[in-house]
């Protein structure tokens, strides 16, 4: 029987197909007076679809045909060259990915119908994660699992959306900066909690609990900053 830690990326791939169909054939916009690609809510849903595809490249089958490849990369990055002997639990990988993409992403998009800044807040994750793949790949001069979708999907989608946000009076630089800071914070908490677990300072249950609540950081941070911006029209 296939363990859920190896099954969920395939479920996510199916969800990505359904979401892409809804994006292209339906109308997920907040504001129907603007094109889809200029609507923050539509863009947030598009980012969720992009991340579901990214998760499949990382944890389903990567661009080189390797299944569940990202855990091996993470193990090597934390000093465990042998993935079979690596102490990073598969439950950690699952706990990192499902709350942030399957829950926080849709929540941000839905809340974005009332508060566009919260739709933008979810770009904290793909924007920062893109560089978390690109920098190691450039440094090592080789492909890393997730690089393809990071370059082809995350980078252009994030840059486009941030460019739109900078031109909106209800968003602007403060909200964009808060979004990026939130993304950095999410990745920092993820890695610091993992290192604390590997050092024996955290148990597995606590490690997983941290990953479940971690995605709330960008939403809360952006919500605080956006309160000082003009109300949307």
C-alpha cells in the first residue's frame, strides 16, 4: 500500500488540473471589470495551481524522472548524504506542504475577495521559494528538484503580481515588502525548526505542529500592514 507521504503529490496533481480548468474556463476573479491576469484573487488561485504543480516536481516525480526526490536533496543539505539513513521524517515533508498550499493558499484567495492584500500575501511562499531553488541550482551548477516550476511558474507569476501590486494605492510597497518578509519568515521558521529537531531540541510532534501553523505568518503580517493602507474601492 502506498504511504500517504508518497500519495499526496499525485492527489495534488489532480487538484492542479481541476484548478487550472476553473481558472481558464470559469471566473475566479474578484473584480470582473479587469482582465483575469490583473485580478489579485485570480492570480492567487493561479499561484496555488502553480504550487501544486511545483509540489509534484519536488515530491512526485521530478524533471529527471526521480520519484520523491526533494527529501534526498533536503537530507544532503542538512548533512545526511544517505537518504535512507536520513532522520528527517516523511511526515515533516507532508506537514510542510499540505497546510501551506492546500489550506493557506485557498484561504488567502478566498479572503482576498474582501481584502486583496490577503490574496497578495500568499505570494510570499512561491516568490521566496523560487530563490530557494534557483540559488542552490546556480551555485551547484546542476538541476535540483523543483527548479523547473520555480523558474517557469513562480518567478514570472510573482514578478508580474508584485508589479501590479506596486501600482495599486491599496497595496503598494508596504504590502509587497510585508509579503516578501512573510515568505522569508516562513522559510526561516521551517529550517530553524528542522535544525532544532535534528539537534534533539524538538520532538517530532512539535516539529509537525510548527509547520501546520507556520503558513499563518504572511497572512497575519500582511493583514497588520494593510490596515494602514487605503480601503479598496
